[in-house]
């Protein structure tokens, strides 16, 4: 399946009344157009992207695209007088083996991966997928300030972008509109003229189009909300039996003891619980899957080294560890004197401040296997934040 994105950035922003193109307005130090490029890139759905821009702004946008768009072929074309003309300029550049074309306004810079995916899925399934939200105001048709009709709100939606169509459908729609001299304000209105079923996909009230100055203020709030929203919680648990002739390693610290914990690695139950919490929060499986106990490479391995690997994976996928809380559950020996050294090892392995890592210890009051001194357990929770691309 080959999907091509057309990103429209060639507008004149008359209603915004600014000196610069509104697609260069920054939210969280990222311009609107860059936010769009990064969100489209993050979906991993596209093979090609056509960015429509003004010739004098091409160099700036091309530099950003070269930096952030890595997984698809990126080409540039000049905009036209109206939005529709800009799309019409891009369509001949869509390669013939493309299945789906998705058009998006760079001015809708708070679009999410979810909306993009849903539009693509709908276009793959039934030829079209147009983002929209239900109308919440009552909408009336008027003439010279006199109401002619109140429209049935339950049938009305406010249409956004992305708007995705099969290549064949959008090509035909644009050709027909040109032949008829039809000018629409979105792509769907052209497709509707030749196809009775244009499908709507859930957009979002946050998927606003930067149109007037008021949208810039609202946009700052949305950017802040999006930044805060991808917070993930994870929990981990592990338990190992004690065995003679093994070192007791907890939180990467060797604790003087006549016995240690049994396991394929160093059996650091605390670090194992923490790794599982981190992997769980990032939805990356667990340590059993990542470091199988059948792999000789992990025989007696120092678990803090595995924690470093987990930390690198999290960084690679854009996660930042906000904090970790953990509890060692063991009857003996007493481990509190080693607590600060454990915290230091864990924080260093993850490259985070010690003040965001906590290690506690408890007994089970002689209850159960841990209470009988047969082994030790640990549990951990963590919070991760996924950085915006
Ligand atoms: N000739 C045009 C007009 C618009 N757009 C793009 O289409 C999107 C939506 O258009 P709109 O909000 O109308 O943008 P402007 O033309 O910039 O604004 P205005 O209508 O207020 O002048 C924007 O990302 C804009 O850059 C475009 O590529 N080419
Ligand atoms: C395509 C669009 O964003 C859907 O809401 C909208 O129609 C663009 O309109 P504009 O007049 O070009 O802002």
C-alpha cells in the first residue's frame, strides 16, 4: 500500500494579519509546519510527501523537511492562487503507483497520529476518510442577516483535514472540477460531486486550523496539553529464591551475605522489577522477551548493564523517565544501609537525577516464602513521558 501526503503551506494568511506566513508560527519552539512534518513522519505510513509552498519559503521548509522527514521521499512544489489550486499543482507529482493521497493543511498543526491513521485506514477500506467533528452550535442559513432556515444539527459536521482518498478518486474529482470551473474550500467537496459516499472519520476539537489571531492563543493551550498528555505508568514485579554460593546483588550493589539470589543473570530482583515497570509503561514487552534466560550472553550478567540497555531503548523511542518508586520485599538481610548506593546506580544507569528514584524495603512479617527467608521479591512503578517527536 503506497500512501502519499500533500502538505499545504502556500497560503497567504490574510485573516491572520501577520507579516509572516502563519505556518511559521511557533508552539513550544516548533513551527506549525514542522509540527505537521514530524507528526506525519512519526506515523511511518507514508512513502512520499509533497510539500506545497511559496518559492521564497521553499528553502526554509526544505531545510526542515531534510532534518525531520527521513522515512519518505519528500518533494516540493509551488502553491497556487487558492487552496484548491495548490492541491491541483501537487497532484500531477503523485507517482502513478500510489494507492492513497492524503491532503493536509500545514495550518492544522495539532493533528495527531491517531487522526492521520484513521483517515488512512478509512481511505484504504472505502476510498475516502475525511476528518470531522460534530457541529456543536446551531447552524442557520441566512440571507442579508435574515434567517432562511435552521439546519438539522444532528446531520452536520465541521470538516477538518487530513482528507484522504484513493488516488483514482481524487485525480478524477480535481479533473472534473477544473472542467466545470468548480471552486471548493476543501478536497471532499470536489470528490462529493463525483462520488455519493465520502466517509467521515473522527477528527478532534484540538485539530484547529490557525486562521485568526485568537487561534494562536488557543493553539498555545493545545500545545501545552499535548505536551503533557502522553504520560504512561508502568509496574513491575520479580521474585527469586535464595541460593548458597551466589553473590547478593540488589540495585547493582553487592551486599555482604552468606547467600545470594538464584537466577540466569545476577538475579538482581530490584533492577528486574524496575526494568519491567519501564518496559511495561512503554509497551515494549518485558525483560523475559528482551533478555531471554536461554541466551548465554546474559549468563551472570550485571543487571545494571541491562537497565542501561532499557534506558537506551526508551531514549531511542522518545521516552523520558519522570520517576521510579520501588520496594524490596525481603525478610533478611537488612538492606537499608545500601539504599543510597542502589539509588545512585539506578539513576546513573538511566541518566536521570537521583531525586526521582526511590527504593524502599519491607519484610512480610515472617509470612509466606519471603517471610520464611526462602527468597526476595521486588515491585516497582514508574512514570514515563513520551516526548513529542
Ligand atoms: N493558495 C493556498 C491557500 C492556502 N494554502 C494552505 O492551505 C491551508 C488552509 O488555508 P487557509 O487557512 O485559507 O490559509 P491562508 O490562505 O494562509 O489564510 P487566509 O485564507 O486567511 O488568507 C493552509 O495550511 C495554507 O498554507 C495553500 O497551500 N495555498
Ligand atoms: C480544508 C479545510 O481546512 C477544512 O475545514 C478548510 O475548508 C480550509 O478553508 P480555508 O478557507 O482555506 O481556510
